[in-house]
């Protein structure tokens, strides 16, 4: 047996010398948090890289999303999906709003925009869809619905760092979009996140809310939190940004290798990058149809685990099935999401994963069919 442990992801770190260089600058200025020069430099560079109108940095993606909902003044019901990370649903509930779960599409696991209108009530204030695995939601249709019913649109774009759709940065769709820069994401600042937003007033609100609601030295007019990105996070981002295109290219070649090994196998459904999308290859989800493949997702997961390969049941369980929400939601109402959550497995994918490991992972998946 091969003893080497392969996790589903591995954090990319920049050459240490570059980080140390930047550390020295921080030491000289002794400015280590509160929107320092490194924070501002990263904010400017990321705004350009992401092709978004405005950007505000945060200590992490979750706080960015939570404070965005507060900044937009949302109340009542927010239409979202349960096929996501805990953060999306928790951010809604922690703002005192009610998540209304819309089902997802079988083809790309994003919100089924055709089912949104049926869920709109007089209490609906916004739509909060997720660009799952880097797959872009049906942004045009969502925009149409939002305009018709005067709803805000906030995207959970945690998976879509650097992606473009029809030549525009993905963060420029909707009223605002949240990016996560957590260590496990395509681009990271150790922990970190950002909101890309359309209108300036959103930025002013966000700036206050991530700094206790302070407006000026003697005015506090928002009930804010503390979610500022510090200088050590910012320099990690500045270092990582230098290598991001090469990182994404490596991910592309690994995804391509998986594709060649698994494409066309009966009962296996692979994720496809849609036309007009510049992808970041953040994840490699594989759907196993137990009838056609002969084994279910959990069998494959266990078989890999026995060989020290840790794929991930991402996303399982659905957020509307969490223990903390027991009795409040019903996952029977999102049957596609429910089925997908039982059939999907994300395979290891990170920039320095070796082709031979990809081949080995695929042969373990395919053996014993
Ligand atoms: C990672 C992630 C988040 C939260 O981001 P953090 O930076 O870890 O707080 C939110 N939504 C989704 C879909 C994510 O994958």
C-alpha cells in the first residue's frame, strides 16, 4: 500500500524569501493592522486583477458576507441554496433573516433560476446564489428576476477567484459578491476575504461595519463588528498574487488529466466549464450514479480513504439538513440538491499534485467496477 497521504487540497505558499522581505517593511513601519499600506496595496491590486468596480478587504470571507447582508439593510426572507458551505446559510440566519431554499440544477449545481419566482413573497428582500465549484450561476436570468421584483442580488463567489464571464470579472455581477481568501482556496491571505460591490455607498457602510461602526473619532453610527484584514494577511496576498496565474495553469493541467482518465466512464458525470467562462479550476467534483456506475459515492470515498487519499463529500450534508437547523427546514423541498449531495465527491486538486497521483486516484476509482 502507498503510505503517502493525499488530502483534498494543499495550501500553496509563496517562496519564503519574498514574504520575509515584506515582513521587514512591516517591522520598519510598525503598522500591523487597521487598513495599513500593505492592506491598501493589496486592495488596489486585487481590484485590478478581479476586474471589479470596487473592493473592500476583510479578515475572512464569512465576516465579509455577514457584514454585507447587514450593510445592504436586508430583512425578511433571502432566497438561496442549501448546496453550499455552512457560511452562506449561517450569514443569513445570523442577520436575523430567513433563508428560503431554492433547488439547484443537476447540470452545474448552481441555483435553478427557473424555480426562484415561485419562492418570492412580499417578505423577500434578496437573492443570494452561490457560484458552486467555480461554476457560474445563470447571472442574466437572476438579474432579470431581481429587477422585476426589486430584489438585491449578492453572490457567494468564494469559489470563483479570478474567474471571468463574457469578459467581465465575476465579482461585477449582482449588487455585490463575496470572495474568500482562506488557505484552502485558489488564492489566499492565510485567512481573508473581500466584497466586490457596485455602488459607493455599500463600500462606506462596509468600511464602518468592519471597524465597529465607527464613522469618525466622535461618531459611532453603526452596530459594527471587527473584521479588518491585517498587514500579515495582506503581504501573504501580495506574495501569492505574483504566482496566481501559474497556479491556475497548473490546476488546469491537473483537471485536464483527471478528465482524460475519467471522461466517458458509464455512471460518472464530470464537471464542465461553460463557454464564455474563464475558469480557475478550484475543484474537481465527480458525480457517481450508483445504478450506472455500480458503486455509490460512499464506497468510492472509503476505497480512496483506505489508500490514504482523502477526497471530500463536498457538499454533504446540505445546510438545510444541519443539526443546528433541525425542524426548521425540509430538504425534501430541494430534491435535486439532496440527490447530488449523496452522489458527489470532490477529488484532490491542488497546484503541485503529481500526474502520477492523479492516475493512481483514477485507477482506484475505476477498479472493481
Ligand atoms: C470558503 C467559503 C466561505 C467562507 O469563507 P471563509 O474565508 O473561510 O470565511 C463561504 N462560502 C463558500 C461557498 C466557501 O467555500
